[in-house]
C-alpha cells in the first residue's frame, strides 16, 4: 500500500525539478553571453548607415541643382535642394548630426568633389 500511495503522490505532483531549472538557466545565460555583444554594435552600424544616406542625399541634391541650373551648382545651391529638417547649413558645409558634408569653394562640377566626414 505504501508503494501505491507514493506513486499517486508523484503522479499528482506538478512542476520542474531543480536540475531542470538549473539547466534552463545555464542555457539562457549562454545565449545571453553570445547575443549581447552582437547587439551592442548595432547603434554604431545604424549611425554609419544614416551618415551614408545623408551623403547620398547630398549627391542627389547636387543632381537636382545641376538639372535646374544646367551648369555646375555652388554649395549654397546644393544645400537649397536638400530640404532636410535635421541638417543645418553652415559656411561651405552641411551639418547633419554626426555627419558634416563639405563643399568646395568653387562651383561643384561633380558630386564626387563633395566630401563627408564620419561617412
């Protein structure tokens, strides 16, 4: 009778054993140790991608200004075509957060003469 009652008690007990919980905690810890370093560099990657997009936007603005003027535009004419609320025009350059787009002092004959810091 004693064996029968112990079987009934074990059958009605619910939950995890201590060893099962420890194994799960170890697995979660290993996954966290692998995943956290991968997520820490995403901010830097996102900022770099945003700066490259701003640089591309500036080259597109050069193409629009060139199409309107039908000749090489100046830095001010390229800046006028950007219309980005995040960017602010400074003398000879366009400041967009961490990226600074620098224009040559003369007319810009090609978009490759436009330089970007932090891109």
